[in-house]
């Protein structure tokens, strides 16, 4: 009986702690149909997805033609579907990433200043002591993601315009 009570209490404590913190590691990289995606999902159900056109539309396998940041998902009543992509149907969102004392306004990647913010964020993942990145969409704090493992993704990324400036 004592063991059952301990397991129930331990389970409740673990569950309560898991709700308050971003997910531990879990960043993944995938490529399909000319798109490269770097993404993770936290325990609140939000997904952050950095996507690069590596030949899907205008890019090539060794040169990114475009970059889009997506934030989607969430719990019931707090769902979001935001992106920096411009389309005829919707205006792009401004997604601000806060890592430690630094913030990065990731906007539509059609301008040089917007691309600089994208590259600055990725470059700083290696230097940052922060364990999480806070995500704001159009000025509203939405969620946080654990940064564990993201620096390794940046370190091994090619200089093809996706995470690092293109050398071509």
C-alpha cells in the first residue's frame, strides 16, 4: 500500500512539473520534397518549425531560396497557427524569439534585415547559456521550447543559406 501511494504521489509531482516546463531535448531535422525542416514539439502541444526551401520551389539542394518560421498547435482554447510566410490569403506574423537577454524578430524573409535576424538567432544558439527560447507571436507570449540539442544542429549545418549564410 505504501508503495502504491508513493507511486501515485510521485506521478502527480512529475506530471505537475512537466506541465510547467518546456519539453526536454527533441529537436529533429528532416528533408522531404525539397524542404528542410528543423522542428520540435513541447509538452504543451506547440510545435516550432524552421523551414527552408532546398529545391521545392526555387532553391537547390545546396542553396536555400527561402526560409519560413511556423509556430502551431497548443492546448484546447490556446491553439495557434502562425507563420512568417506571406500569401494572398494572410499577412505574415511577426514571431519574436527570446533567448536569454537577446530577442530576434523573425519576419517574412524577403528582406535583408529579416534574414539577418534569422541567421543571428541560429548563430547565437551556440553561444547562449539560456536553456529555453520564449516565443511571442505578434507581441503575445505564446510558449517556450527547450534548446537542448539545437546548438549541435547549427554546428553541423552546411553553409547553404538555411541556418548559416550561403557561401555560394
